[in-house]
C-alpha cells in the first residue's frame, strides 16, 4: 500500500517567521541595497503566498496539506474498506448476503477491477491536463467514488456491483492521478519541506488503509455487506465535506488547465469516447467480454499499452541518446514491478479466500472478520517506513542502487509466498502466520515501491514525462490484473503447487534482476 516515489527525507526544515506569518510586512521589510537578505526574504514570502494563500501552517507545512491529508485518508478508508469485503461479497452465497458468483470468477473480477484503477488513472491525467485541471478533476473523482459506494450499498445484486465498481474504478483513477499533484502544488521546487510534507500526506494513505478493512469488515460480519459498503460511502462523504469547506485555500495554480484541448477537437474526442463505449457494449453483448475473462483482458490491454508507449519513446526524435538509454533501462524495472504486484495484490484475491477458508480467526472465542487480515500491511508500513528511511539515510552513498533494491523487493515477495508452504498440511492456520507472511511482503514493498515512481520521474525524457508515468501505472495495472488472472488457478487442492511455483518463479525473477543490476544501472546514465 506504499505510495511509490515517496521521498524519505525526514528533515522538516524550519522556515523563517516571515514565511509562516499571514501578516504583510510591507515594502519596508526589504533593505535599501538590492540583492540583500531582505530581497531573498521577499522572494520566499512571495513564493509562500503563491503556494499557501492562507499563510497558516499545519505541522510546519502549508495549511491546505491538512485538507488533502484528510481527503486521502477517507478516500483510502473507503477504497480499502470496500475492497476488503468485495471478493467475499461476490462469492458468498445469497443466503449469506452475497451474490453466489463462482470463487475463481470473483477473484478474477477483483484483480481486473484493481488493474482498471491504474489504467483509469491515465484517463484521469488526460482529463486533468486537457479539460478540467487537477482540482476539479480530484473533486469530481471523489464525488464519483462516493456515488459508487452508495450504489454498492443500496442497489441489490449484479446491477449494483457493476455500477459501483465502474464509478469507484473511474473515480479512484482520477483521484490517484491528481492528489499528489495538488500536494506538490503547495511547495516551491526548492522548498525543503516538500519531502516531509509528502511523508505526512502518505500517513493519511496508510491510516485510511489500516482502518478501512477493520471498520467495514466488522460491519459486514455483524450486520451485512451493504452496511459495510455504506460505511465506505460515509467515509468518503466526510472527506468530501471537509474538502468543500476548505478547497478555496488551495493555490490558484491547481485550478488552471495545463494544456487545454482546443475546442475544435472536442467533437473528435467525444466521437472516440462514444466509439470505445460502443465497442465495449458489443463485446459484452456477444460474450467476448465476460466476468471470467476480465482479468485476462486487462492484462492484454496493459501489455499492448506498454509496448506502444515504449515503441513511441524509443523511436521519437525528441528523445536524446541518454534519454533513450534510460528508457531501455526502465524495461526490466517495468517487468520487475509487474512481477512484484502480481503477487502483492493477491492480498485482495487469493489471500482473502485463504483468510476465509484456511485461517483460524478465532480470538478468545470471537471470530475475527475476514478482511482484517488486509490491515496487517498498512500497519507494518506505518511502523517500518521510518526505519527504512533512516536506514537509507544512514547508508548514504553506500546504499544499494535502485535495480538492486528492486531485486531485493521482488525476492522478498517471492519468499513471502514460500512461507505459505509449511502451513499446507495444517488444517487451521494461525492468524500470526499470515501476519508473518504480510510482514515479509511489506519488507519487499518498502524495498521496491517507494522508489518506483520517483525513479520513473528521473528516467523520463524531458518531452514525455506524462507518458513515462503512464508506463509506471501500466506496470502496476499489469501486475494487479495478473493477481486476478493467476487467482483462477488457486484451490485447496493446488495450494502447495500454487504458492510454491509462484514464489520460486518470483525469486528467480529477482535473481535475474540482481544479475543484470550493474548494466541496467549503467544504462540509467547518471541517475542513482
């Protein structure tokens, strides 16, 4: 659940009083001689007013960070709270409040849905950059997410499931592509508080991810699925309400459309959108697209999209020799990221089913909700992220290169799957064993995920930063979709082979990544 690309800087550098103050010191604050310290102070004050109009602070950061922190906390609460009970809602029988969908199909749908969020994030970025701007895109996406949870809570059966997942998927993609942009808008590029600000913001992600499955899982167990989905909707409504009350405190820059689409092209893109919808409807009507193959379709879309973007970047005349070398270096990192998430995202597919059917969830006579196993990961992230940050800071120039960190993360994820093997003959697996497995998986996540997005921005050609970011999102989409496609091969009878083969193959990919880490690092041409 880690946010890729999070800065590890823990230095919350204090800014001068004039920067944090909302008072206007007036022109007399500057000394008479040009270029003096007063000139620098005025520059800093001008920058602070641009990025933090209210002048107020939150934990030493621009005040609007508190608003975005809250929105992201409640959005992640609703997202992971819903996803925590999604699979069991689909495959539980109607008498148990579910839809009675076949287990393998249900797990495939969860994987396809998770992958679609990352593909929709590309759509969200285009809407933000060309039509609405980041602030309005984020707001509209959050509203869409809330209505999606309401649909899951109030509309019975498959119609509610389809409506809810479409709204939440598209909305989450739009929010994912804009939230970090709004946080970044609060800081000048040279503002030393930036990394600390993102660290605070990221805590909202994991607090929401920790609490969501706990609350909705308990509600589902005690009162049924629809109340669980309803609580997810309420959580999103709380975040939206606070956002509405304080959205004016955001910098004016977030209301600007960076690259407006010419009105002359509106009709063309509207026609393309209608055509895409018609094609999807035809595929569904003819049975070529169905619940059982959704994950495979998302895998195919991710692969085709990645090939197209890689080909475009590598053949473009706008990409110089060094930049082209960096794009080539990103290819094995793309594959490694997909391999990691193909296993990691199974906490929402196979591990959910495992928690339901194989885990001894009895705690002092009370049965723990199935979804609570999904809160181990954010708990370990909150606990261990500062440890990793301190470790990399302590090692400094002696820390492993990025390709080596990737290989370590992949091998740890494979090792987590191998830890399932000792429990194959055990009839009732202890809860602490799944906690151990998620601990090892989280160690892998902290080795790979926090550097992934950051590295993507560093390797991106100057002319194509958005396209490079789309590639990273496609790698996560590919891995998440694979988590659903692979889940179809899991059963109680194949448990040992399933975890053993996937764990061994993933460790093998990590070893290959380690073997080629030096040439990959050389191809990064100076990027650490």
